[in-house]
C-alpha cells in the first residue's frame, strides 16, 4: 500500500471534494450528489472525532449526522434547512484549518 493513501483518504482532500460535491448538489438539485458528499466527508469526520479538542470530539459526529440530514432535506425540497445543516461541517473544517495554519 502506498504511504500517501491516508492523506488522500483522511486529509484535507476529501473536505474540498465534499464541499465541491455539496455545492454541485445544491446547484443541480440532486440529493444523490449530496449523499455522495456526505460519504466522501465521512473518513475525515471520523478521524477528527478522535481528537481530544471538543471541536473534534463533538463537532465530528454532529457534522457527520448533519451532512446526511442535509442530503435528506435536499431530497425533500427543503433547501434552506439543508443549507443550514451544512454549517457544522463548514465550521469544523474552517476552525481546524485555522488551528493547523496557526500552530507553531
């Protein structure tokens, strides 16, 4: 197994891909794409849920459930609720990116 595969599966790549897929899902009104985005983000969110920081421990599982709920709401034509349910994922990703970039 190549040594770079954990970064590809659990790193920031899936976060960017998931955000892009969620954007496309909302633009095209496809809940199936939103479910794909939630599945792509799952390894990253499981990984951060093991972090001792409360953002990882609680934010990871909350964002995971909210991503799937967002996809379900998009399928039920509840766009505003679906968009709001993506906020935990965006907040967790943004705060973790800030923590990584500002660490010394």
